[in-house]
């Protein structure tokens, strides 16, 4: 039985990172680098959406709803190391962060890691976790970030504030 499990493990393909670049009829471009989790169901995504302004996000998608409503902590560990914990938004079956500081920190560690683990809780407050392989190189992540004007490892400056109306 043990030999069968080793054979099964050896023949199971390692999830590969995939790059997707799409444009909607409304002119919104979405480019993402993603991987399916070791469970075969979860997904980890680095995404750039370009509409009126570019938005980069990191997403964790589960087949079961994670709950919706208030932001809550999500921890990401690289190669079994300490957790980087940020509050992410929970719109339903997935969760995401679009915070530039979090994006920069997480992508910087992602491209140097071999594995990553995402940990959070679902709507009933039960632990949810998934393990993923890290990308084989930084090329896809750099490409996604570059479309939105990000540079890997550098927190982008805040967008310029709109000019104030002149006083009359």
C-alpha cells in the first residue's frame, strides 16, 4: 500500500503557474498569474486589472464560501517561515488584498520561495488553509505587476491627489 501511495504521489503532476491575459468588451484588461493548490481546489492569484486606473491584487480563492463582510486577517507563509498577516477583503468564495505595501512584501517573498501556505478562517470561524507551489521564477509575477506600473520589490508611490478647486 505504501509503495502505491509513493507511486501515486510520483505520478501526480505538480500544479503549474499559469499566465492569463484577457480584455473585456468594455476595454478592461486583466492579466493574472495563478496556481491551483495542492488540494486541487484552491487557487492563489496575483492579478492586475486595468480600467480607468490600474489595480493590483493578490487573491485566495476557495471552492467553499469564506464568508463576506468585514475584513479579517489572512496569513501567508513562505517555505514554512513566519506568517505575514494582513487584513484582506472577503466578498464571498475568495478573499483579496489590494494594499500596495502588502502586495510588495508578499510578491517579493513569493518569487524567492519554493512553497507558500495561506491561512484564514471561513464565515463560521473555522480554520481554512491551503498549500501552493511558488512560481519557478519571477518572470510571470514581474509581467503582471508591470502591466499595472508596479516594480517587483518597490512599493509604488500613492496616486497624486486631485488638484484643489481654485478659490474665487
